[in-house]
């Protein structure tokens, strides 16, 4: 599977969500992470790669558990 970045409209909408959240709740670790996701294509790509590896790990371990049980 090949990485495909999100459409600019989706990223802009998420950034507006982050700005509204921070206006009400203030900055926290979650909003900082979302802001970084919105502002960095490289961050989005690495986050996508991380999720792909988590999925592969889960599938591999589910298969091992099924074969063992």
C-alpha cells in the first residue's frame, strides 16, 4: 500500500477544529499533536507508516494466536 496524503480541504478543516478547540480548552498535548499533523506533510506520512506497522503487528499476532489455540 502506498501513502497518499489527505486533500488540502480536509487538512484545513482539521486545523480550524484545532483552533476552535484551543480557543475553548487551551493548548494541550492532543491539540499540539493535531496541529503538527496539520502543518507537516512529513509528520502525516510518518503517522500513516506507524499505523500501517501497528496493523501488520496486530494481524501477525492474531494469526499466531489462532494457530496456537
